[in-house]
């Protein structure tokens, strides 16, 4: 029997909120019934394109009794409160990463989420990218034998505004956290973190004591080693690569190119058109598939949605990386942070 | 001032008709108001997804007085009649290629189209593919100097049913015609055609005296030489490549790959996931951009839509290729066909 | 038991003669014992580097009774006479291509070569290029199924002097002849030739009625079609590619690059350093392996050296291509030329 | 005026000694006059191929008064003693890396080398690889702007015997030392080292407390960060890549492939033939160019030969890496090791 579309409320209508709105509207299994944003013009604009009622109050939306699920795309400091409100209301929630910048607040919420049985998923969209997912599947299938080394390169086209850097929680919690989740996706539990950061070009990073360039080495319980390379800028476009090396071979994900064109001349050959610049374009399919998996999760089926625990684990690694970069020591995950009972 | 959406009637709801329906529905400058197909269930199915009234009579749709333009995606034998009806009704028309399999019928329609002033565009969608278009633009910009040789490779994943082969007009009029148009797009007027065909694997081609493999050499008035390589099958997926060689360099369009993944092992390295199989996926953007250009054409703006004359010219080359392949001579375009007054 | 090195006489010390001299000197199974060149300073220079006595008389060298075999790298018009002298002297000969520009002279020599039993090999070095040879082997192994289409691209970095063009026999006999042999290597007997030539940039070609750009389509007895694309210039370096397409897949040989470096910037990505420019660098291994095979041939072992008959067959195709390009007809090989009995 | 060939003595005739012997013999500016190896059959075998007298006593060779320079390719424990003997004899020496496994011994030798004025070069051959050298030159030329991140991947086809592991000094001093030198070549002084090692597959590494897999992060005085990835095995062949990322772009060195062939089928496309397996084949040109530079150094010209100090600096980084991997701390180079006066 065909099911009714799942009725979504969307909280937050910034760039990423708009992506989710479009995906909900385009997904035959979903319906956008309500939009909340204190910046009401943002909510109205999204509603005019994708439907749904508008309100400036997330709480009002959550308690509207018209929803089957909530998608939280509001600023990070609101996440804990909104997840809690959804859980209290019995509403499944797909929340953008990170849960919070403060592991203490995350751990305070943790028991309630665990006890509630309400589905809570974290927006680690990159797990759903078809190329990353395909490599993951092929690693599991044994194509490279035992995974020994995973290399993740993630560089943004340009740094965010200095004002954002100031509230971002730092590069590890803000940017690398995607890579920490990807690392866990591939190698499971992380037991040791060594991070090195540098301030090479971004005034915002310098002003706020953050790094604009970082390298992180993770050791997994499996024995595998993970290397993550980050930069807040990349002249060549959005640089998102992954390389899984094992006893039998190597699987790689290259960058997405903006065309199928290459150019050869006397000075160089087979020069490709630039990589795409936008994370939204790069992860278009990933966001749509993330929504599909969340819908499956809510409906009780098999789902690969990252969980609240996944969100917490990535934050713990980020905290360890921050400490490692500051203190010049390898930080073991067990020692870094108290595990909430 | 913002204009009202252009009201489209769609004739034909087969695979390609459905692509056009989706594009019209998704284009903010267009609206799908009516759908005609003698196979009424096809029309109904499309209407249920993309809107519009339905009828089994194309004539009725054309004369409904609700249309600003018509998109003809019905079988080839109906094209001449439908273009004529649209022109008589003063309705701009975007017609799938070819105009007809018989140059005599095309030439009979030609004066009316020319005299009418009604915009008639041919669906040579590949001109709008962003990669082909980008190479075209860069050739014009002089990046490779004088264009001396153009190579087009076009291979379909698999042959059509034998029944289709029988009414297709042969590989040159049915399949190579896209490449003939692409050749003209790049090098302008063609003056000589040499074609070689073979029947290597397809029972349908053998049964109907058609070729399943073909190579065509064109000589342009500019002096440039064009090589076209066709096959009705391709185990490696949809093979659509172009290479423009000139005095200063070379521009190439490679195949579209199904992922960003590559695999290295002891037996081979950097093996990419297969090419995509579907022409619809390969030319998704091209179809959408084709529609944009047609809308511009109808609104009287600058447009690069291929014209009725472009459709006729490609058919003349196809006829010459057929004769060349059968008789083993290089056929000059001027001598091959009577030019309609 | 280890054999004594084969004692070679070298006739001709131009660019290609020097390549052969170096290979004979470096090959533990060969020894350079004598060098003949009417330009005696050339012979002396080669002897000073690689050993051997010198003479300005090829005949004297051939009859010196010190040789086991002769390598002919002198100008084309001398080939027939020198092969004949070697055969008369019972000396195996490896002769640079082509045998001659005139099939009548080749056919006049043919019965003597056939009757003599003396090994005569033609210098179609490209058969021995490890990449081409590997594709050939993999095609035979069935990796692409039945070979349906073979594409050969061969473009020289720059045109030869006009004076050379005048005595070259034309692009088909001088340059394409390598590709005709490669075609026969892959698809066997050729039954039909269609050629198109153009004069686009080279004053020498225009002056002597030759082409600087050519495209040839061959039909093989097997049914396979071959496309050859030639140019006398290539801004991107030495362009030597091959593509074998079959029912199950495709094997390609790309160009040799001058380094392992690629460069990505805001304007393009993965731009490789240029292709190598020199045929000697491109075919270094091929020339050495060609010599190995010739030595095997002389010693009576299994050998893949191209024969006098291979040299003749390539010239017949070249003649057919010349006629096809001039007359605008597909020329069948059987009808083109009388087969010497 | 043309100089006499430089008369070389070679000490050590193992695999790498043989490479040097061949290069000395092939270099018109050098001559192999004497060979020393306690394993006298090795010396004899090399002499029979490349010339020179033989002795089982390195000291005898050094004091033979027939040499202009010495090439030391004997086992590592002999290097300090042999360098010292050469310096005492006033003979320039090109010594294979590392100088020694013990920095104390290196520092003991250091003042004598510095005071002597005798040219002492270290065999960091990879600096001379044309691709690495070309990237180095292009980085200096500013093509990528300020160098921010350097990634070096170095994986051997297979692990050495367990017996060798036991005397190798560990992966950092034995294998990574090449990468440490390459890092210094690109970014200059290193100030901090963080290393992570793992024992994942090699029984020899496990037996001797060594690592078979390692990742090292270096911080340069310039601010740049370097990542080095090592493995003692690589199913895909010899994996030697470098990536220099800067504000304006990226330069990469890829792996050397064993042919120009690629294969496409229904399951994957553009699969290349495997990478080459042998470091000797990969670095053929590098070894020859290393010798050229050493000859220039001895002759007093401009030379880029790595010095004794370069050899010492790489060892200091290796020591720091070893300590970092064992203790889980970032080791600053200044603090790690006493700098010899």
C-alpha cells in the first residue's frame, strides 16, 4: 500500500535550509507543510517556491500537530534545544551537523534522546554521496583487502567571513567534522587523534585563534590510519577527494569537473575545465539521498542515516583534534572526554 | 517586465516527449497546457505528472487557441504534416529531428516555412550540450587556431529493435544525422561526403539492408575534414566524444562517467566506473537549454536554435552518405540533390 | 650454447641509421662491424661512437665477407638495389620502409626475394612498440571481442622540408604507410580504401601537389573498418594514438607524456606537461625490439618481423589511397594493382 | 677545453652499486677505474660489465692514487668510516643515504667534513627525478603561489626481508628518510615532527618492533605543513606521488605507468596498465642526473647535490619521527637533538 507523503516542518531557511526545502518538495514521499524562521522573509520566500505555511516560531511549528517529522537547518546554537523539543513532541528529526559545539550540552541531551526512541538523524550528507558511498560499499566487499590507510582531502573554495569563524567552534568542529564522520564511516571507532594546524592566509582565522589549514591523523581501533587534509581556501575549486588504500589495491574518489572538456596545446595537454566550486552542486545527490534514508528511518525500515551517537562521536574527535593541535600531543579518545553514562 | 510563461502544446509522449514535458514543466518561462497523443494513455500519464489537458488529436491541440508554441515529439512520418499545421496556425514549433526521411517532402514544405516567418526549430539537442557548446565557443575564440580536423565518435549502447530499423531511414538519416548537424555547427557548409558502412553484428541491420557500423568523412567548404565514427552498440556505455584539432592545439570532449570513483589493483590502475548508458542522462542539460533557446527564438531574441534549413542540410548530407556508402564514391553535396528553389 | 654476436653492416648514417647503430652496439647478440655511407663523414662519426670499419661504398660493405646481416637505412631510392645485392650475397637484410615508391620496381624484385629464401625484413618499427604490441596481443586474446573498428591517429610535430616532400612519394607512401602496416597488423587483409586529403597549411605540400592532412578509411576482409587520421603538423607534440573497438570493449594507446607532472589552477585542472616531440624518443624501445626480432628471424626462430610481402602490401594500400584521394572513389585493392605472380 | 673523464672508485656492488656502475660507465664525463667489495665476486661481475680494477679492500681502492672521486654504495654501517677515509685522502665522495643510523656518529664526523673542504654529497636521488625537479622548479617560479601543503606518498611494492628490517634503523631512518629530504627540498627547515606508525601486515616489522605503515606530519619554519604517507607494501606497484598545494594552485606528480594502454569494458573504463614496480626503473634518470650534479660539484661548478648537512638534517627528522611515533608527542627539531657545534 502506498503511504501518504511524510509531512515535514523545516526550521531555518538559509542556504542549506533552501536545499532541504527543494528536496522535500521534489521527493514524492515527502511534503513541505510548514516553515519556521525568525527571519520571516526567508521563510516566506521558501514557502513561495516550495509550499508550506510560515511562522517565525520554531516552537509553534513543532507543536502545530501537522507534522510527521522535522528538518532542523537553523544555526548550530539552536540545535540542542530544537532536537529536545522535537523529541519531547515525539517528532523524528533530521538535524544539520554539528549537534552543538559543546560536548557537555550534547551529553546532557544524550540520555533523553536514547530513552525516547524517537528517530534523530544527523546531517552528515557526505555519507550519501554516490561516489563516496560506492567506495565504501566496495571496501566492504573486499576489493582492496584490509583497509590500511584512508586519506581524505577537503578544501573549501574560500574562507567564511571572520564573523562566522568567531562562532564556528574552530575548523575542527566546523569543517573537519564532516571528515571525522567520513573516517568513522570507513574505519569505525577512532582511538587516537593527532592534529596540526596553521594560520597561513586567512585574517579571520588569525583574529580568532583558529586555523585555516589543518592536517589530522587518526588511528582506528581496527589499526587503520586516517589522514585528513583541510584548507579554508582552494584556488582550483572545491577539493573533495578520498583514497582508500588496502592490501590488495586502492579506491579513489576524484574531484567533480565542471565539464567534459580538455584542452591540449604546445604548453600543456589534457587540461580539464576547472572543478566545480559549490558544495551544493557537488553534493546535490547526497542531500536528496540523505532525505530518502531519513524517511526510511522514520518509517522503521533499514536505514543508514547517521545517528545522534554518530554526531556525538564526530564532535569528540573534533575536541580531541583541537586539544592535540594546541598541546602538541596525540590525544586518545578514551582519555579526552568523559563518556556520558 | 516579467512575461507570462509560454504556453506549450506537446505532441507525442514517448521517451523523448516525456523529457520535453518534464523540461517544459520545470522551466519558469514555460507552461505545459496541452498534450496530444493518439495513444491517449501516454498523454494522460504525462499530464498526471506535468499538467495540461489531453487529446488524442494533434490537430485539435494545434487549433485549441490556448497555445503559444508547439513541441513535436511524435514519430518522424508525422513531422512534415504537423510542422505545416503549426505554421498555418501561426504557431512556432520545435520539432524533433529529422524533419522527414524524404528530402522531396522536406523541399515541398520548405517554401511555406520560409515565407511564413513562423519560427521553426529542429531538435538537434547536442548543440546545447554544455561541453560541446564550450568547445564550439573556444574554437571560435581561436584557442586551437584554424580548425583542421574534427572527429566525432557516436556509439549507442545497443541497437534498436529490427522493426524500428526498418522504418528508420537507415543509420545515416536516423543516427548520424546528429553528427552531421554537429559537423555543420563546427565547420559550416559541407561540400563532399564519403561514407563506409558495415553489417557486423546486428540482425536487424542485416535484415533491412542497413549498416550497424559506419564511418563518414566530410569535407567542408572551409577546407576542414570531419570524421564521424558510429556504431549501433557499445559495451562500454554511451560513447559520445568529439575532438577538434587545429594549428595551435586540440579540444576534446570525453565521455560522461557514472561516478568519480577509480580503482587500482595489481592488474590495472585508475580504472573508472563505467560511462553512463542513457542518452537522456547524458543530454539532460542539453534538452533543457534547447528549450530555453527555443523560447528566446519565439520571443524574438538572439537565439542559436537550429533552423528548418539546418534540419534540411543535415538530411542532405545523410542522403549523400547513404549514396556514397552504396556506390563507393565521394558524393559532392551540390551534385547529390536538387536544391529546392 | 651461446652464439657469437651477429655481425651487422649498416648502410646509411642519417638520423635513423644512427638509431640502428646505437641499438646494434647495445645489443649483446649483435655487433656493428662495418658502416657504409657515400657521405663518409657520417660513417666515420657513427663508427667513432659505436665501432666498425667505414666505407663510402655499400657494395664493398656487402661483399666484405665480414657480415652476417645488413641493416639498410639509406634513402628510399636505393632500397631495391641494396636488398637485391644482399639477397644475391645471401645476406639477411632489415630494410627501412618503404621498399620503394614504385610498386613496379617492388614487383620486379619480388620473385627473387621469394625464391632466395634469404630473410628480408621491413622496418615497420611501430609493430614493436610495447604499447601497440600489447593492445595487439590483448585483441588477439579476445578482450574486446570481435574487432569492429580501429582508429589510428598519427600526426608529426612539423612538416618536413619542401624539398623532401617533392621526393617523398606523397603523404600516403611516406607517412601513412606506417599506419597501413599497423592496420594490417591488427585486421589483416585490406580490401577497400577511401582517402580524403587536404592542403591546409604546408607550402611544401601545396607546391608539390601533396596533402598535409589526410583521412583514410580501410575496409578489411574481416569486415572491420579502420580510420586513419594524419597531419604533417601537431602543436601538441607527436600525436600517436590507437583505439581498437570491439563487441566487448575498447583498448586505447594514448600519447607519451614528457613528465609525470600535472598542474591545476583557477583556469584549468590536471593539465599535463606536453607530449614528447621526437619519434626517436617515442619509439626507442620499438627500434630495439625490432632488432631483436630480426636477429631471431635470421637465426631461424619464431619471429614477428614484417616481411617483404608486408612492405609490398602497405605500398599497395598507399597507392590505392593516393588514387582514391585523387579520383574521389573507393578503390578496391584487388582492382587497384596487378599482383605480380 | 674538454676535461678528462673523472676517475671513479665504486665501493659496494649490490643492486644500487650496480646502478651507479652503469651510470659511471655510460657518462662521458666519468670513468669507472676501480671497484671494491669484500664480496669479491660482486666486484668482478661489475668490472666485467663496466670496466675497472677490483679489490676486496675499500681502503686499498681509496689509497690507490688512481681516483678523482669515490662513490660509496656499501651497507650503511660502513658509510661514516668510508666518508672519513675519503675526506682524509682528499677524495670527493658521493655516499648513499643515510650517512649512518646514529646521529652521534654523524655528529662526530661532521666537523671534519666541514673543515676539510672536500665535497661530500648524499645520494638523495629523488631530488633529481625530472618530474619532482620540475615541480620544485615550478613552485619556485611561483606557479602555485605560497606553498601551503605538501603531500608525499611513498609505498614500496613489498617489504624487505625481516633480517633487513632488523638492521634498517626502522622505517623512518630507512625509507621515510627519502621523503624527509624531499620535504626539506621543497619547504626548507623543518621545526616540528608528528608521526604515527602501525604494524598491519609485515611479520618482520612486528618481530623487530618496527612499523610497516606510517604517517608523518612536518611543520616547516616557513609555516607550510607536509604530510608523508608510507607503506612497506603496495599491490598496485611502486607508489610515488607528490602534491604541492598553494594559494594559487596545485602541482602533482603521478605514478609512472608501465605502458600507454588503457582498457574499457562493461565493468570499468580507462583502466591503465599497472604502475611500474621497480625503484630502479622509476628513478633511472634520477640516478644518472645525480651523478651529473656530483661531477659538477667536484669540478667546482654550480651544483644542486645534497650535502652532508642535508644528510644529517634528514636523519634528525627521522629520529624525531621515531620518538614522536613512540611517545605520542609532536617533537620539535630544536629540542629533539643536540646540534653539534
